[in-house]
C-alpha cells in the first residue's frame, strides 16, 4: 500500500479503482519543504482527469489526512491496486 522513494521525495502513494474510475493519492514534499497531498481521479482510459492539491501544516496533519482519504476510498468500495 505504501511506497517510499527517497530520491523523488515521494513518501506515500496509493492507487484505487472502481469499475471504470481511478483514484490515486500521493503525499510528498514540495520544493519549499511543505507536505502536499495530490488527489488524482477520473475515468480509466480518458485523457483528462482532475487533480486536487492540499497543503498540510505539519507531518501529523498530513499523515492523518492521507489515512482518512484512504479509509474513505476503501469504505466506498474502491479497490486498492498495487503496482
């Protein structure tokens, strides 16, 4: 469920699917050192999707929000995909 890539500054990344929809959540640090959550979602195979960016105040808030988003997707019966 969780990958760590120290060279890319990606701390966590998960990918969910449900029928013809996808949803990915990424927690990473930006160039200023702030923790940012990126939520990408849309239709599988479509060229366009949507992205929501959330900037978190601290590490605890970021991890809590990331966990809440993952639990919400699982509650809505999205399937976790591991690649």
